[in-house]
C-alpha cells in the first residue's frame, strides 16, 4: 500500500515515576538527534501573535498517515521474532497536575473488565457561557488543544496535550517528515489550547496562543529506522514533544490550563477474555468533523496489538486527520468520592493519564479505527527507566523522550 499522508493545518501525554529500587534501574541513555527549532526568519516572532495560517480549518491541511485496513493487523512488520520478554512494570507519572488532588479514577475491578466511572462534572471551571465552549474551556479538557505547524508547503494542523508546564505531547509525524533527519522538521510550531467555535462562527482561543521553541522526535523516527508496517506508518515511536515559550503575560501554558500525567508499559491496561484491553478517551480536532474547529471526544475499549517487534494500541474511532497527536487518556474526568466503602470500590490503576497519541487512520472511509504507538519499552527503547539516578521519567520510548526534552530542550520536568 502507498504511504499516504494527508496534510491539514491541525494535530496531539504524562510523566511517570516508576517505584523501583535505584539498583534495578538502567540509566544508559540513547544518543538522540537534535530537536527542531524555529526557522531563523521566525525567531523574532512575538508570542502574542499566532501563525499566519489559513483563515479557517476547512482550508487547512492535515498530516495523518493512512494505512490500508490490512495493515492494522499486519504480521510481516519484522523478519525476526523477538524473544519472549519479561513482564513489563506499568507506571504513571507522579507529577501534580492542575487540581490533581481530585484525580483518583478507576480503570478495572477484580473482574478485570475495563471501565471509566467518573462524576458528570468538570474539575476546574472555565470561563464558558457558550455550549461550544463547555466543557472545552474547563479542566481536564482545556489541557488539550490545536497544534499548528509550518512546513515548506504551508500550514498544517494536529492536536496536542500538556504534560508539564511547558511541554505538549503530540505525534512525531505532526512535526517531522519520517526519515528526513534535520531537514524533516517543521520550521515553526504554535499551540492553541482549548480552541473552539464562538457564537459568530469565528475560532476562539480562550487561553491565548503559545509559540514553540523546540520540538523533538525520537532517533528511529528521525533517521527512518523505526519498526513500522510500512514506511513511516503504523510505527513503534510516532510520538513527539513540543516545548513552549511563555505567553505575552509571562505565563506558561500549563500554568494557565493545567496538564496531564502520562503512563507507560500498559498503565491501566488489563487482560480480559484473552485480550489486553484498556478503556480510552480520545480527544482531537479532526478536520472532517465540524471542519476541525471544535474538540471531539471518543470513548471506547482499546486493545494492545503486537506483531513481531511492533507494539501499538488500537481504538475504534470516527475521528480523522487533524486528530493526529491527540491524547489517548485513561480515567478522564473527575473522580467520584466513595461515600460507602462497604458497597463500592473504584478499582485499580486509578490515575488520569495519557497512554498514547493518535498516530494513524485508515484509507477506507467508514473503517473507523485508529492506532497509536505503545508508550513503554520496545525494541528501540528497551530500558525500564530513563533519567538520572535521582529522577526517572518513565520506561521505554516515552521515558526517553521526556527525559531528553527536559535535559536538552528546556522542557520543565512534569
């Protein structure tokens, strides 16, 4: 199948501390390539002004890679069969998010059936008096937003989500052309948290806009050596970080909107009827729905998928290009308070966290399935911990990515 990339102007994490003894951690770090940064011509642009992109999203371009449905269950992604790996230890970041004291959701009970039981209420109220803005401008939804990227042929759109005060998580293909190394990076990136359509039909940015100072993809994606079913599509490491500058008021985006935690190695996943499944909440700005001008939400049971060295999560979804990079969250929302412990228990794996970002869709309209690179240990990033002897940023690809972003790109630790 051809490697199709639909470019539109829209596209889309959480830090984790693994509770293990320091003696068991592996801290040999991979050598990562440099991050992208604003082109010289844009280096003096002010954070108060947004990108000079299309006037409306209907004319914008998207970057979601599309795969033939047969590639969603591909068994030929690797000529080699990996050795049986030892059991992975799931983890989730311990960093405090906005109103994090209210986050104690449930993922599964002793029956192992995945679910999400949440109060029909937001955690932090936004300034929303319009239906389109409710609950988009309230936490936790407002920690997700639109991402704008400028390439040589124009502006594109994706989705992204906050995982620290100044780091957003998105898909690598949103900010980089697979395998093109330094030449593959976008020349400019902006983040618009909680964007929505106002009463006049105009797009509203309730928390302003934030200019990116660095954006990073992992080495295998940068060099074009990643484990994929086809070139740059259905891959192990289609994930990226973007570091944001403060706004004109001197505030970080995460100070304004709050941010999520992130998980790895199947955090909140569980074995159920012979499959490894997880209840997911996907947020995104797909261009084919509401012209990509409003945040969309998809809830459903996702499942872990592996073939050879490939590790992915898949989800049934009607979202399209523009949702790329959008967060796949577990336990989204505000947790209820258990007022009678003799009759109720919220279950295990209880933290709201990003465990993937939208990576690819299908060439067949109506197939309605999307995929995400699995956050955690894989062939390219096998370590159970990345960071320093005093601070771990998690296991596998997500741990390596966040660690390098903090160590090299000016990202603030989650």
